[in-house]
DNA sequence: AGACGATCCTGGTTGC
DNA sequence: TGCAACCAGGATCGTC
C-alpha cells in the first residue's frame, strides 16, 4: 500500500521522468477519480510544464507553470508509469498525460481509491483537507504536544493524518511493534518515555523504508513487515502474531512483545 | 472537539 | 472446478 516511503519513491520517479516536461494533452479515462471538472482540469494542466514535485504525507503536489498545483493521491493500489509506445499502456490506467517529447505518464488505480485534484497552494490544500505536516518534518515536541488530552488507541492516532501525515496501516503496525507497545493502548496511558520512543520509531521506520527504496524484502529482519500476514511469527518471541481490529483496520500484534498499558 | 462506525470500490483470496 | 462471499484499505462523512 502506498504510504510515506512508497509515495516518496513515486515522487523521485516523477522527478526523474516528467519534471520540466510540457503537457500537450490529457485524457481522463475515469472521471470519478477527478475531483474537478474535466474542462477545469484541462484548462490548468494542458499547455503547462511540471516545474516542481513535492510530497506531504501520502500526497504529491506537482507545481505547474500555470496558476495551479496538481494534487495526486494514490489510494491503496495506485501507481504511475512513464512510457512511450501505445502498446505499453498500463492496465487500470485512469488518467493519461501526453508530453511534447512523445512520452506519456499513466496514472494507474486498480481499486479507484486514489484521486487527482487542483489547488492554489500546498498550504491551502493542507488547510482545506486537514492535512498535517509530513511525518519526516514534524518535530518531536510538536508530536508529543499533539497527544495531549487524547484517549483513543495510539494506532488510531497514527492513522489520522490531521497532525502528522504519511503513516498508513502497515507503518502504524510496524512503528508500534518496534516501540514494544500494544496498538490498543490509550494515548493517556502512555508515559513520556513511550511518546519519545514512538516518535523515534516513526522516524526510523520512515528513514529505513526510504533508504531501502520501499522494497519490503530489503528491510532489516527485525521489521514486522516480513511476518505481517496470516500465521506470521514474532521475530523476538517466536509466538504466532494475533490479528485484531483497531480503528476499523486489520492489525497484527505480538501480545507478549507489545505491552498494553 | 474528539471518537467512531459506515461508506466507497474492485481485484484477489478464501470457502464451499 | 466453479462460483459466491468475503477481504483489503485511505479518506470522508455523519452521528454521538
């Protein structure tokens, strides 16, 4: 699932393929994934070049030489691909960008959970959509302060993009596994030490995942992700992982390793 | 305001 | 083997 590290890879991919290229035409194959009308979309994208590509959480913002930014979210099965020959058009292509060098960029979405949008500025978009700062650029003090007065399970908070963005389901499980904390632990039961640990593990998981280019197989062996499946075993205790639901999401937990407070 | 459950969507997996 | 039922998940919306 594209979470912060995967989306960072998509950003780098776009930077090395479509940055500074001019869009001569767009083709919207599935209008449902477009948050603006097709005429508005075409008006602001066609004829413009992509001048900068940044990422906040799981969102990518492509600055155009026009007035707007193109906002891209990949949902749970999204991707994009740069290609030239028509026969190479990827399956599940939903939107196509044609460039003046003959290449195309396909926005791919298998389960249609992603979308494209336009915005005047990144800050404006963050305000309008309650999108907090990127997990990698949130300070420890801001993170700890944002936990004040909350009682929900810590995992639910990590999944919430409002104060800190980029963490999705597998990362939340990974962070809490490495923090040795049970995902259902209420925030108000966490010690100051726990909060610091969680913050550090957020940074650690993000950094390692990006360094390994989001290839799960290359992650260190103590990472939960290798065993995050039915019948998976805890790396530390050798016990079978439990599958529970937290915040409405499937959650893997090693009950002996991860303390519930 | 914060918490929480339902909803969207469809390919892949599981179960009979 | 074939088909139906279920599952996955991020963000959003409505409700308490």
